[in-house]
């Protein structure tokens, strides 16, 4: 959850970097460029959604259930 510790204006760049690593790994492991790009997009969307969910539920310190 390194992204949660970053200022909001730096998170997008961090997420792009992480998603790009997943793309590179996918290509190295035999996915086509188009499959790897779809994987990268999914990771990008998932990370954005995860960070938003954590923030809405009370942040890294825990939820309010």
C-alpha cells in the first residue's frame, strides 16, 4: 500500500509504473502485446479502485465497519 503513503498527485505515476511492470512480465511470460496491454489496463483499473476503496473505508488505518 505504498501508494496510500504518497501524495495524491504522485499516485497516478506510481500506478502507471506498477501496471507497466505487469505488462512487461506478461510479455516475458508469453502473452501477446495486445493481451499484455489488456492485463496492464486491468491492473491499472484495479489499483485505482483498490486505493479508492481503502480511502473511502477509512484509509490505511482501518475501516469504520
